[in-house]
């Protein structure tokens, strides 16, 4: 989509794979003193805490909301009960939960392990968001690129504002890929 992305991880294998895909990387803990000195976030507009570790995601969220504006720091839930009982989640981050459809890290990872893919679609008059959803049932909206070339990280109700001329990035299950036609 043409946006600057930095993957941070303390797993060398993940860093190596990301480099092979052409991503900028930081090897180490992104909330460390070392990262404060050497992790160059210039040009980065948003932060998504996407690990399997709930406490680490919370720590990254709390750290980066002071580096960036709070409104551009997001967190992926690791536990289904976080999503079912949003009233039990701290008010400081419950509106920053990523994506829709009760997606958790474990559900996201399982869909990918079972052959699901992250796909990009150009939304047009003939290929509307509704048609994409019909062709790929259960697809999960992750990101969208607006006509003004802005990246929007999607949360609940983002689907209501998808229009022709935008690009959407979705997680599509293996079953939906087999039946998809778009």
C-alpha cells in the first residue's frame, strides 16, 4: 500500500523473515531503553501491539501512547473475554482494540495457520465492500487506504465507511478463499 512499516520483535527468525519481505525491522524489545535510543519511528503514524502476550501488548500500548498520540496506538486482544466483557477492560484502552468480529491474536494466528491469507482488494463500483463480503464470507477488515492516501486501522463499524476508490486489507479464511471469486 506504500506506507512505512517497522516490525519489532525479539525473535531473530521473525526479524529475518520480515527482512526477506522487505520490511524495516528492529530486533529487540520495542519498549526498552535501547529502543528509546535506537528505534527510529520517524514517518510511522500508528502503532499496533500484536503479540500473543497480553501483558506485553498492554505495556507497549502504555509506552507508545506517550510517544504518539493516544488515538493512533492500538492493541490486539489476546483473550476472548476481553472482547465479550469490554466493561472490564480499562477505559484507557478499550476503545483502542483492533479489528472487528471478536478477533483475538489466537483466532488471527489460527486462521493463518489453517491457510487463511491477508488479501488486498480495490473497492470499485462493481467490486463493492458488500460484494467482497459475499465472495469471501467472514472476511475480517484490517486496514483501509482512503482516496486521499491515508491509512486507517480498522475497528468495529469501520465497514460502514468503505467506498469505491479505497483499498481494503482483509484477513480471509482458507474456506472463503476456496469459494471466493473477486
